[in-house]
């Protein structure tokens, strides 16, 4: 059949109908394009099972992409299709990592000539996959605080959430192991980030050197739990120099385990309940994304 099946979350407020129609119009110039507004997991599964040769194109942000990739993974179809992305989210961090234009119409135009590119995934110990990043501690609490401010502030809600959460949180006693080797054990940590892409929260550079196609995960462990240390870390994070701090540890590997006090995890912007342990591993080149050609040099 060919063409595109554009998948939008029926309950997501960020997908403007007029902007979506304009982007779909651009896609239609290259092939048949149908819009499917998914109302839930069963509805989404039915749409993905009935692609009939069409490219599934996610109209949304990291959370929407996370949902579609997870459903394809659970259906055993992730290695059988190539996914497209039209960034309609608040943060669009994975679109940034992949070099996809952040304006939906520009992204649609780029998508029509884009090429499939194999991309890594992270998988946690519950079998769920993570497209861009997972983080525990302050980052997750910041996202929880920011959620109520997103409709009004958009991407600026995350820095506000980080500020408010940073004022109230004193850290968590956690153990971190990368590829089985202890990094820190039982220390009070501000946050642990597990990155496939370089940014979270709409451009915050949690791990600027992370790449979603290198076969590795990047782990950022922040031990800046005191008031002065938290303020200094926040300033360094904004400046992009936090990985140079003595209380910030950056490691690379294929798996990571985080355990200790109950702590909330955030996966691709989706908030979990508090858990006492969670593991992640990288699945190299696990799926295929349509990525615009980058200029030479």
C-alpha cells in the first residue's frame, strides 16, 4: 500500500489540528497520508497491526514516541517497520537528538526525503523500553512539579520545576552499578540520569556527549546534595559544564542498576511510582527512525 499513517494521541493537548493538517498536507505530496487519533493502547495496537506497508509517523513528543515504540516492541514488530516523527511535544528532546526540525511542517518536508537510521533503545527490568532518557531523583521530581505548569509555560515549566524541587529535596541514599561495577554505594545522591539522547526537559543538556546510535548508554550520577552544592550544580547544568564537577560522575556502559531508598523514575517524560530498584540495559540498533540527511562536514 505505501504512504504514511500519522498517529496522534487523541487525548494530547499539544497536537494542534490546523498545524497537524498542514504537516499532513506536506506528507501527502509524497504519498497517501492518513491521520489516526489513538484513544488508548488497544486502539493503537490495532492501528500498528494494520499498517499494510505504510510508515507510522508519530505526531507528538517524547512521550508519544515512547508509547508507539513500546507498543511496536511488545507486538514484536519494532524491527519490521521504520518510524517517522513530527515534533508536536513540549520538549521534543529526541527530535533534537536525531536532527529532526522542530517545526512540524519543516519536519514533514524533511521526512519525505529522510533515510532510515538504526537507533539504540534502553530497556528497563520490567521490559519497557526508553527512547530518549530515564532519570531518578531530582529530575523526576522536577518533572512532577513542572507537569502542572506545562500548559501555561511550555518548555519553561521544566526549569521552574527543577528550581522548586531542588529547594525541597535533600537527595536519596542510592547505590549505582554500571556494567556490574559499583560507582557510588549508599551516598546521598541528587539524581541519576541514564541517557540515550543528550537532553531532557526541552533542551536541558543532561549528558551533552550522549548519542542514540553508539551502542552505549551514558550514566550521569549527581552527588551535589547540599544546598550550596545544588545551587552550583544547577548553574553548571545551565552552562553545560556540570560534567566537569567533582561531585558529578559520568560513565558509559551497556547496563546500569540503581537501588536504595524509594525514588521516583522518569522515562521519556512519563513519571513512575517510587521504587527501591530499577535496572536499564542498552539494545543497540534496536529500531529504525527516518532521519534527515545531515550536511557534509
